[in-house]
């Protein structure tokens, strides 16, 4: 996501000559990969982790090539301006600015986890985001400015701190404009899935926390959706399974969930016509962006680009080249959508099953911008974090060396609580929280009570150990001793949330 000041060229619903690579055009095409539920060999995990990283980097570079990013707004990218797969994609551009912000921005979160572990708390993250020197934009930039001005996490990502004054564009929305729904969080949390392979619940919990560093509402929901699909991709038997998990990660009642439901329904109605689905998506959702920096038909809304990812996933059938080409042709922030989908499909297929073109030419000796980490260092770091998350999540490693495998707790996941950026003035719920210690010293009963003029709709507790549960009164057993930051969310019927935190120390 590198935003430039393009001249508006929008032609709504313009048709384009778009020949997407057929399955016969692509190499090593595969529609499904069989993996036993709950068990993954470490060698297979590494292959899929590397596949995810290669897929992400190549997707980012392909979506940025020829400068097509944001050139096609509410228009499909036509054949005569589409970057050639073989000659115009330099994967190394994804390691540095300006193309690589979708990748290097992730490392604030990764480095925070390297320092404090997968259960890193908001206060521990702040410096890793505040002190960055790299080029960034939109909600990520607003978050960094907030942190440098003393606004603490997660308040730095609250919609009220992401507003832009004097940016009233009545042609798009009369609602307040700002960066709450921008796609920054969803472009930065692929690692929440790759370090929690198969454990969708943990991936969502982690992405929800990182997402609220810079986004609120649909912006944070997008982080949960992308992380969930990345996590599921390590165990999925087909792309439909990945898509189902992604849709389920968006809470019912959210506009993000409504958009994803639309894409699924349109795909069911027109299974062989992705352009018709794109046109329906654009007609209904193409003008929903509340970002103040957009002009004309510019859109950097998280859910719209989540829809582009889902279109590529469903219509591409697991074929890497075909899937990414469809998503890139959807336009707008082409490199961001492509890197999200590339990461998911790379984890699904694994490096060995990716087209040779995707895994060639990367300069592994070049560090990621703003870090001292090279490609192999990134792989090693994420594998180490995955091992630590495995233990936290109740899984275990069996065997050693080439025979090592992981048993992952594969349990049904729940979506984050409904959260929506208000479109008009609305008071947030008033919330009080408490807890009681359990008889064994590890179990805690959490309690919450709230009031709201619109009516309280739901409560959700995040326990600080990569797990969460719904309810105003919930009992949770911590897996080990240590300090945890439990967070309670309450939402009203409009999706307006309030949160409160409690420090928990387990002996």
C-alpha cells in the first residue's frame, strides 16, 4: 500500500479486456492439498511457511509492477496495462520502499513478539510502532503520530484518534472521515496466521490485538479475517475451506461480514464469471470508503479489498497465478490485495508446489527494510514463535529432527465481537469489570456489567493467552504461571464498543 496522488480516471463499471491466465497457463496448479487434521510434520510446516513468505513477496511485487496500484479505481485492470508475469515482476522490490510497505510494516509486530513472546501486551508493543523510521501512510501513519504524541495503545488506534478534520467529502459520505476502516491492519497480520498454523482462534485473538494498534471496526475485523485464512491454509484441503473460515471470522452484523456474504452468494450464482461478481461488488460497495485522503473513486477500505481477496480465492480454484491475476485485476490497492492472497495461497500450497517463477530470484542476503532480518532469519523467527504458540495453545511437539511433528489443537473458532465505527454521534457503553481467583490458583472467573442507551448486545473476554470467549461472566484456566492482560469488550446494538483491561498474575 503505497499511496500516490493519481489523477482521477474513474469510469464506474467500465468494462475491460481482461484475459486471466487459464489453469493450463499456470505451472504446478493444484486445487487441494490433503493434510491430516491436527497433525503437521515440521518439514511440511517449514515448506508452507516459506511458501507463504514467497507468495506474499511475489504478490506484493506483481501488484506493484508497472505502477498499477490505485491507477484502476472502480475499473478492471485491462490486458494492455497488466504486468507480465515473466518479465515485469521483481520480487526484491517487496523488501524495500516504496513497494515493500505491505511487508516491512509487519515487522513492528514480529519484533515485538520476538522480544516479549506471542502473548505480547499493548504496552509492550508501543515502542516497536512508535520508533519506526520507514515510510508509511494512512492509519499506520496516524497511529505512529498518536503514539509519538503520547496517546497510548490501544487508544492510538481508536476511531476517535484517527479522524481527519476539514476532510468532508459529501460526495462519498456524510459520516465522519478518518482511518478507522483503512486496510493497514489487514495487510500487516499475515504472521498471526503463519505463527499459529491450524489454530484459527489463536490467530484471530492475536490479530485482533495487533489490529487495534491502528484500526477500529471493519479495519480490525479485516485483520482477523486475513489471519484466520492464513492459519487455516496450513491444514485446509481446498480453498473453499479457507474461504469459509475467513467469512466466519467476520462477526455477524458487521458490514465486513455482509460484503463477504455477498461475494459468496454471487460466486454461487455466477461460478464461472468473476467479472460479473466484481461488477456487483463495485456497484454495491465501491463507494463506501471513509478515508479522507481519497479523491474521486479512490478506495482503501479494508472490507472492499477483503472482497477482492475472496474473489481471487474462490474463482482461482487454488491455482496461484490465476488467483492472483484475478485479484490484481480488481484494481484499487492492487499490491495489498495480492500480497494477502499470495500469503494465504503460499501457505496452502507450500513452496514446493508454487510455480517456479514465484520462488526464483529473491536476494536472500538483503535484509527487510528497517530490520537486520534476512529471509532465512524471518523463517527462523516465525518458526520459533510458532513453537511457542503451539505450547501456549495446548499443542505439543512429538519426535525430533526430520521426524518431528506438531499436534495442533484444532477447535471451532468464534468471531471477534461486533465492532463498527459509528456513522453519527453515539455514546459508547459504560463498562465495569472484575474477577475472582479460583481454588487451584490458575482458574479465574471474570465478570462484566455494562449499560448503554442503545442497549447492550454482547460481551467478549480476551484472556491475554491467545484465547477468548463470549459472555459477561466467564471462567478461564490459564495454562501456566505468569502475568497476563485480560481485556473485556462490550458492544451495543450498533457495534459501538468499550474495553477495559485487568492485569492477572498467575503464581
